[in-house]
C-alpha cells in the first residue's frame, strides 16, 4: 500500500483505560505525527461492540473524509481480522507491525472481555470466527 490516508487504532479489551489500549492509541498517535496523516477518532462505544461494527462506523467517517487507505494499529493477533474486515468493505488496509515485531501481545488478565485476557482464550474464540463464511460473520457480528 502506498501512503495511508488515515491511521486507525483498534482497541483490545475493556475498559478502554487498559494499558494495552493506551499503548495502541499512543502508537497510532506517534505514527500520525511521523507520517503526517490523521488518526481516526471514532466513538469508543462503536469501537467496543464488535470489530465489524467498528469497521462499519469507520466506513461512514471514511466516506465523508475520502479515506480509502487505512493503516491499522491493533494487537498482533487481532490485526488480521481488522484488516480483513476493512478489505471486505472495500478499503485498502494493512497492519502496523510494531507490536508483533517487538513481541508485545497486549493481553490483559484484568480485561472485562474474557477473550482478551490471554492468548489461549482469544484463539478459543477467534478460530470459530476465522472459520465462519464472511456473510455469516456479518450477520452475527455486524
């Protein structure tokens, strides 16, 4: 992908004040300054209901701003789905690799979302999502 139009932080777990989420936002802001491009500011309530609902909310904002190329900042294990969902909605998308390159996974045992407390729990939930055809995933999560 050529230069992105916008950087999008995808939070990971609840509450939004988890250290991992703060690190995601911080990384997105650093990239925004470094690349001189905007960082999306989508309402956190939309962001937290599901990845796909967040992507759909972002699509409306992106349409108003003319954003087509999106750089995702997300937890390493979550990034694949963020990128996939964006591409399914017609965006060019790729994930920043800072966290994965540095071995930072961002799981938090204090998360209110059980699947973001450990890698094992995350993949226990993620594998079935991965195996769903997109139309069914969209019906369930979108």
